[in-house]
């Protein structure tokens, strides 16, 4: 099925790409990620959305994305900013999660220029590329919902097989959860949550992660750690009056917010 879809809609073909999600206004981590990816001689760099949120000075990420020729798609945050909505559309159901989400979104909306909001509105919600012999579908949350959480512990193989079949893909790349994971099914299909570069992944380290994918006899998936000046970012967050819970996460690597959305297994890995 993938081959027939690609025949109708030709897509770009690559051998080696870098992919990240969740910039969350972290221009310092974005700059470090792009520098690292260039050293690895990738053919293209992709961002799976959510340019803003959480961090300070959201407009600082856009010149870096443009200068780096990053091929981006639209996440829930980007969709909300572009359409003038009053919330981030993150998909949270818990009052505490939504409390911090409202603070983050209001700050980001107020500090993102009209020009950049319009650019976010122009981005596609999905991208297809060919990576060696594999048809790759990129999305933010999942192919069927921009804010759907695909967690490693709660996503069964049966659901993945339906997504591959229904969306004509050999490889699906997503983000949204902020925690990387990779599952290869016996039939050679791959789901890769590429992680996020805007904040650490609740592991007690301030580093962030992006993903390197290389076509070969089998698809090679490498999660790449990135270090940046997190102390400077935390100081910027404090200076902008963002909640101290946000800068604590940046300094320590432990999530202090968005905890209620975590499934039990993922939450057990954290401090709180």
C-alpha cells in the first residue's frame, strides 16, 4: 500500500535524517541540536511541531528554524497559536496539568509575533518522505490526532498495526509525549517517538534528545543526547516570571508539571 500511495504523491527520498519534536521555546537547545545534526552530515532536519510553550522568548526559535532549513510540521501548540484559540489543545484532562498549561500558553501567545503565528498556520500537519525502502509518515501526536499521546507502556502492537495499515506507512515518527521510544514490529515496521528538545525527559538529567534515522539493510534508529546551557535557560525563565516549577525541571531534569498525563510506568521513573 505504501508504494502505491507514494507513486500517486511523490515524496522526497533520503538516506539519513535528523528528527526532533517539542522545541517549547528552548532556542538554546535548538541551536545545540542543529549544530550536532550538521556534524553528523544528515541530508535533512525535521521538526514535528510545538515550537512554543514552556520556555521563554518564543520568537527566538523561528530564525534558527529558518536558517537551519528545518522542515517543520504543525503541532497542537502551533495550531492553537495560529488560529487564535484560548488554550494549547494539549489534550490534558487533569486540573493541575491544565493550570500550568494555561499559564504557559498565555505567555507564549502574548510573546509570539503575528508573522510567526501566520507561519505556524502555514505548516502541514503531516509529512511523508522515503527513507531507503521505507515509507515514512511524520506527525505530531499520532496520524489520527494531533494531541493523541502514544506512550510506550500503553500503546499495544495491535493499535500500531492499524495505524500503519490505515495510514499507508512503514515507519511512523511522532512526538507530543516528550519521552522518546522505539518499537520495531516483526514485519519490519517501526514506531519512533523522537522525543523533545525543549525540556528533559523526566530522567534526572538536564540533557534533551533528538533522533537520527539511517536507511540500510534495516532501519537504524539512534537517540542522540544534546547538552546545552540549561542554567542560562532557567535564568531566562525566572526573569520572565514563568512558574518556578518550569525552571526547576530545566535545572534538575525532573518533571514538576504535566505529571498527571503520565501512565503509571512512565511516572514511576520520575521523582514526583
